[in-house]
C-alpha cells in the first residue's frame, strides 16, 4: 500500500473542545436552527439565502464579511433568512489547486490537515460567537462531519458527491437541512434519487460501526445548472426547468418539497454578475406561477468583499476560487430581493 501516515491520530473529543459554544451561543444557534426548520417545512414563508464566499480562505476577511452580513440580516429579517456560506473544503475537478482551509489554514503555506481542521472549527465558531449568524458548509468529506456537526446549521452535498452512496446515506442521519445539488451533467434524476435516499432510513457502516438512520425529511434540491461533454453550459433556472423539477417532486411524493436556485456555477457559467439576472428572473417566475412560488423558496449566492476572483491571495476579501459578487453588489441584491417580496 502507498498510504503514508504523516500526522498524529485525531482525537475528536479533544478537538471539539476548540470552538465550543457556551450556553448563550447554543441558545442563539438553536433559535436560528428552529427558524430554518420552519422555512424548509413551509411554516415560515421567508426566502432562504445561503450566501457567502465560494471558499472561506481567510479568517479575517470571512469575519469582516460575516459582520456586514449580520447587520444586513437584521434589516431584512421579516422577509429573508440568511445562512452564511462558510465553505471550508473545496472540491477540485482534476484534484489540483487550492482545496480549502481544511487543507491549508494559510493559502500561502503547505498543506497541514491537523491545523486545517482546527481552523475550520475556529472559523465556524467565531462567525456564530461574533455575529450571531449560523453557517453552512459542504460535506465534501463525510468522515469529517462529526468534527463540525455541533457548529454547522446547513449541509450541502455538491455536484460531484451527490451520486455517491455514502454521502446519501450519511445525509439520512443528519438532523439539519441537507441541500442536494444536481450533478455536473445536469441530470435531475440523480439529484432526486439522492433526496429520496437521504429521506429514507438507511443501514450502513459509518465510523467503523454498523449504524441505522431514521431518514432526513429536510433533504431538498439545489439547481445549479450543468455542462455537457462539449463544455457547453445548460442552466436550469428557467421557467421550464423549474416546472420540470416541481413535477418530479410531485410524482415522487418527497417530504417538504423545497428548491434552492444556485445562482453561480453552471447556471451563470461562472460569470458572477449573471447572479443578479438569475435572481431577478427567478423572482419574476415566482410572481408568475403559484407552484414556482410555493416550491422555489430561496437562492444560493456566491458573495465576498470584492468582486471577481484572483489567482493568488493578494487582494483582501477577493475569492481565490470561483468569482463572487462583491459586498456592494451583494447588499444591493439582498435589498432588491426584500423589496420585491
């Protein structure tokens, strides 16, 4: 075998003493988690925004963004509920490139997973403790879930993971909402099969033990567009796409039907300014069609302090992965959404 151990074995209990919420912070998180539950289950009609950087690459910049977002949340709280993207593991199509702070707590330093995991906990903790917001992360590595499950309020299963049986089964045992993205091909059947599997009880091996889950009724759809074998983007936020996804929900009889539109990735072709148009068009569709209004209940938006992206971490608060809307445009967009409701 070619596996070479390069670090000490992780003590989960010891690690979780880092970034441990106090009683007041636990109550803040519990209150927001209940609000999020009510939104997913249809008891609260506010729009959900999963919003923030493509990848949380710099603690100082992420916390500055979180403080601004927290202030904005208080101003639109009657119409919009925001969970901040604090994505700490970045999937790479060919395995190359920056893979998130879980690999590199400092993007300019060498990879160190132990330091990275500590940085992940610290970042999620500080967003909650310093701003009162709760966070979303992508479950890229299922074995790392128990390292952050006490801090994260929303889990996403990405386009490259959604067909993986382990991701589906682990999602069935999570007690927070899990957003399932359609795969990079754009095949919605794959996504709906994943939601079905996540909502059902499952029995499988996890953490070297046989486990049984009760199913997660909060698993739901995220439409992020697709790309074909020729590299051509096929968005799926248009009227016909939304109605097709809604029809699938109705046929399958899944619990708590809920759709988020991912405004970047293959919906925008990673043209980050297109996120504004995609939000506007979806809001118009919600006004035009009652089913779309009832099923399409939020957006996933990639947003940071500065517009666009950079190859090296030079400009403070500018993405080093996918391009993002800068703060000024993001704030205007959130206010526009609130005003439209």
